[in-house]
């Protein structure tokens, strides 16, 4: 199968349908000729990940990868394990099997305070700011591993989110929901990460703010930061990303270009509301 094909079934054989790639393993996807990166080229490589919380297993054999500068989205029904993938990459779950590599280093089971030194940033869905601190103090906390706050990076965050500079002395808990989300992203950007993990960035935002948030994420990616995003607004997320994964019951179901998944009949019918 040529790299021009829209998708393939990645169990080693071609089928006529569906158009999107059905995932049984990332390496199998590259073997079929899909135009996706191999493990050796990836900034992030997750292989056969089994993970959960305590004795409760949520993920089973999850594979995904992100290239340097790439924009990748993970979508799927509620309870699919999407947020658990993000937390597992960042060292916040119980790992039961598999491997996580970032920048060529094995970070499987490493603690968050260790992986951020490698250039990995994470914005959780909730509890992602310090509400009693000022906006400026929140941003400074984003650089707590450094000896001093990088003023150049602080200015870059203010340039990206001007409202944060306007309200830098304000208590973060008094910001609007959209402004708090900007602050959470701004804090994660204080270390200028190579990859930013975003968990449901549009959750809780007023409808008129959702497009603005996606536009800001686009610009972060345009600036060279790779994005791995879990998002409830699946159609918009797939429309904007380079590649997407559909996760179901803790396992890979589909992987392809974002637009290919968006236009795939089976994906639309089962996961995107038709």
C-alpha cells in the first residue's frame, strides 16, 4: 500500500473499509506504509502501555507517537481512558506494562518532577492553577525547577496571552474560566517544552471561547511546540490536528490523519455523532 492511501488496517492486511487505520500496534502501522513516523523518528513513543490506578487497569496495549512539532489528538467516548494516557506519560498512574520514551530517553515510570527537565509539559483538565496565588506567581511557579525565572520566556508567555500581563497582579482564582485555562497553559510554557500535553483544554469554556482557545493552541504548535491533546470537542480537534487516535475501552481503535478520521464513515457514525 502506498503512502498516498488514506488509511489501512494495521494487522498486516489491507481491507476496503474503513478508510481510517484500525490500530493494533504502532509499528504495524508503519509496516503497512502509512505516512506516519516510526519509533526511531518520534519525539514521544508509547508502546504497549498497560496502566491504571492501583489494581484497576484502564489501558491495555496502547500505542501512540508524536513527532517533533506535530499536533496529535486523542478522542473517544467517555471512560475510554484518554486522560489516563496523558497521566501515564507524565508519571501519574500505576504502570503495569509497556514503555514510554521521550526524546530518545526511557521515561517509563519516571516522576513528573523528573520528566519536566527533559522538555515535557502537562496541563491537566482541572486543578491546573494555584487559585490563591497571583497570575504572576503562578507563572513563576512554572519555572520552579530553575534557579531564577526566565524573563525572556515570561515575556513570550505575555505576548501569547496579553490578558495575563494585564492581570498579573490579580488573584488567579478570580479569573474567568477561559483566562484560567490560558494561565495553566502559560505556566506549562514557562519551561519552553518540546511537547505540551493538554487534557480537555476546552472543557467548561463558554461556546464563544472554544474557537479562541483552539486558535491559541494552533499558534503554540505553529511556534514549534508539539501538542498531544485529549479533547471532548472531537470534530474540531480532528479538523485542526495533524493526526488523531480514537481510543475505546482503554485500547486503540483507529489512527489516521485528523481529516481522514473526521471524514471516515464508521468513525463519524460511532464516535462523532454521524
